[in-house]
C-alpha cells in the first residue's frame, strides 16, 4: 500500500493546529509526552480544534487553561501569574507525567497520536463514530486516515523540528534509528517520516515488508502484494513509477537470510518516467518481525 499525497491547503491547516499545540506546551524538547497533549486538549479543546489563530483567542485559551489548572493545582498560581505560560503551568506536572505507569508503550504512541489527529482536524468532527468502511466510502476513509496520520507525524515529530535535523543529515537507517530514540517513536514511523518530510527534495522510497529472502519468507507470503507499506517522497512519486513488486524483487536480490539486523545493502538502478536510469542506494534492516528498507537517490546513470 502506497502513501497518499495530501493537498497543500490540507497540510497547511493541519500544520497550524499542531503548531498551536506545541506552542501551548511551550515548544518542549523531544520526546513529546502525549499525556501533556491530552491534558492540554482537555482543558481547552475548542481552541486547539479551530483554525482561529488570533492573538486574542490564544490569550483567552491560556486564561481558560490557567483557570482550570489553578483549581486542580493551587500551588502553581505563582508561576502562572508570573509568566502566563502553559510551559510554566505544565512543568510542575512533568515529573508526574514522566513517571505515570499508564503511559502508552512505544508501539502505542502512533495510535494515540492518530486519534488526537482525528480530534483536532475540524472537518473530521461528526465522522469519528463512523470511521470505518461501513459508514464512509473507501476513498473518504482513506483520505481521513491519511490526514490523521499526517497530523500524528507532525505531532510526534514536533512540527518542523525533525525535518530540520533530517535535511542537515545524510539519509541512512542508522540515522533513522538515532532519530527514533531521540523522538521516542518507533523505527517504522521514523523511517516513514524521513521519506515523506525529511528528504530535502531528494527522491526517496521506503518499504515495510516481510523478510525479502526467499528462504525466510512466511508460508502466507503473497508475491502479488509483498509489502505492507510503500512510502514515496514527493520527488520520487513525481519522477518515478515503480511498482512495489519490482522494488521488492530488487531488494530480494541483495538480502541475506539473516534472522535480524542489517540483511543487505546495494546500489540499484531505477528507471524514471522519461526512460533515464538513476542510481539509488538501498539498505534493509530486519527487526525479527518486519524488514525495513530505505532507498535514496545517488546520481543519474551514465548514458
């Protein structure tokens, strides 16, 4: 399944929602605590689910949050009055949040952020209880899910924070693992984020699949649909039209039958829509459950 491209207006609207949340939290350092996000939205959900960015509305929101939070935590009145900052309001609770035994485990972070995404996208209101194929057309369902996924990515990777670091770094699975730890997210979601939003205009593609080596494939392997996800950067989607099966076959040609870790790396030539060849570096890592593959453009092939 390939990632769905969203329109510029849609992404700009969602970016605005996420920016307000991050500002409301005082633009914290990664990893982002979703407990803090949930509390913020509960205190003044109306502001964080609207496209109204006016200064008066934001100040009003902060006063609402401050008032409710003061009732819950009288000891923070002093800090609140001095700064009128949500960062100040929430810092006293940060230790409690970090030690909360009910914090979702790493693999649940994406699902929670995805649901937050549905909640803050204004045009999803009224559809949340019917978010399935029975009540929505498949095309509408797919679009809503893609929008919520985009919001989740913007939230968990803290707006442009991840993008800025990724653009200044060389793409690699090692970089993906490093950023996964820094932002507190799974390697899979970090790989997806790198290809979609941290590519710096470079043609990149990622695959999430079973083990590519024939000897390591599961009995239910489907050669016609070998990948769980195929994620393309805008540059890749525009210049190339390569099927998931063709990409998987190219990966299978270099992967070794190892049970974990790096299972292969090679340069692969892909042909663009104009018939010109391009060198891509592909590398694949197997986490004992899924194979994660990153491919990125190196240079145009010699004629």
